[in-house]
């Protein structure tokens, strides 16, 4: 008989009020047992959400960019984001200049997909990144409920999770500000990761695998923006229309 790890209650970190886990499975198994789920995809999705909502806009997460995404964008009277290099995309830098109050559908295999899964739970869903880590932490403390912080990570070609250190760093930046919360060992390790990188955030994000990939593609400004720690007071929360907006 094959033993399946992660199926027992202890793997949901229920003895702690602040939890940390990875990707789709983390949302479904750990996040679903929490009052709040925080989605972190720091080099693209959640930093994009912070920027757009900080300009009074709203962001509709969508899992894939296909014909259904275009139809959905039309239904919502929203702009459909494309690949990096297009006028509106998953590039945080390109979204700095979108008109105030823009409505954007943002397809993403990581942040958006984790958001879609989180929406299926009873938890309140929040998007965070390094830029708004402190603001989101303060909001969580005001809610006075349990929270799971999800580092979305990346995906290998076969669909398997590729842990992304930049997401763990950002998760730790948020978790280390949750005074009064009981952190799980997993959450404490995220905090330790952040503290070890805290003095050199830009260098870590530039030199990690995902940062190097973006820089090699010609998007160093995206990495620089994502490394800005506590530069935003925006708290994007998923509303009843399945869109992130600043509260």
C-alpha cells in the first residue's frame, strides 16, 4: 500500500495561525483550512495586481490566454493582458502607465491559477508582493483570522512545481510582520529566508533563476520593480465579482 503524504490533518499546519505552503496543492490542502489566503507571485502576477489596483483599477485573474479569455474580457468590459512585449501584459513595468481605473484580465499559470483555486474555498483571498508586504500584513492583523501565505512558484514543462526563491522571500517579508500570530515551522523558514536576503533584495531577485530568465529576455525593470520592499500601501482583495481591487 502506498502512503500518500500531505493527506493527514497535521500537514495542514492547523496548530498555527500563520501558515506557509507552495503552489496549487498548498492552496487546496493548507489554504482551504484558513480564514485568509495570500497569493504571492512576485516577479509578475501579484506585483502587477498591486500596481494596477494601486492606480484605482481592478484585475480579473484568468488561468489561460485563449479564446475564452478574450470572451471573458469582453463580458467584463476589460482589457486582456498578453505576453511580455505586448502593450498590456504580465510585465509590471508596462502596467505602471495604464490609465487610472483600468479593468484588466490577467492570464497567468501561477498567480491567477492559484487565485482561481483559492476562490473555491471559503477563505478571503489577498494578493501580496514585496511592494505591499507590510500593508497586507497590517490588514491581516485587523481581520484577526488564520492565514496561509502561498508562494506560487513556477512550473516545469511537465507541469510539476518549481519552487521560486523570490516568492518565498516575499512570503517571509509578510509573515515576519504578523505580530501576535503563531507561525508554523514552514512559515518560520520563510521568515528566515527573507531575513537572510533582506539587506540585498535586489541582488537576490536579479540573481535567482527566475530573475535571470527575465533579465535575459530584456525585462530588468520588472525585476527591479518587484524588488521594491514596502513601497506600496495597496491591499488587493478578491471581490464578489472575482476581481482584485484595493480595499
